[in-house]
């Protein structure tokens, strides 16, 4: 399953941003429109790097499909950043 939403929250001592829900699924529209160019670039990089293009595409797809459920929290002394991919 591909990611549908990303939730981003930032909190500092003086300012707290409400959690922003970003619709990641809307990025699929330009990705589909640009897919012929993206495929040519991927094939060119794979040929230049002596990598099997089908394996590279399969690996990219596996990474993309494993993103849902990712939770990243970064905390410093006074700032907190949260990124969740749903």
C-alpha cells in the first residue's frame, strides 16, 4: 500500500504548530504525468551505474510501499518535530 497522508508537527518553547495533514496521494498525479521522463532517467542511471533496471525499480517500489506506519520524532533541548506517514 502506498502512503496516503503525512502528518507533520513542530513544537518550540514559544510556538506550537498544529499538526498538518499533507495529502501525499496528490503527488501521484504529477508522478504519473512525468512517468515517461522518470523512467528514462532511471534507465539512464542504471545503465551508467551497471545496475539491473528492473531490480532498481522493484527496490524503489518496495521502499515506497513500506513507508506507511513510519514515525519519526526528532527532539532537541527545546524543539520537537514529529513526522508520521499514514
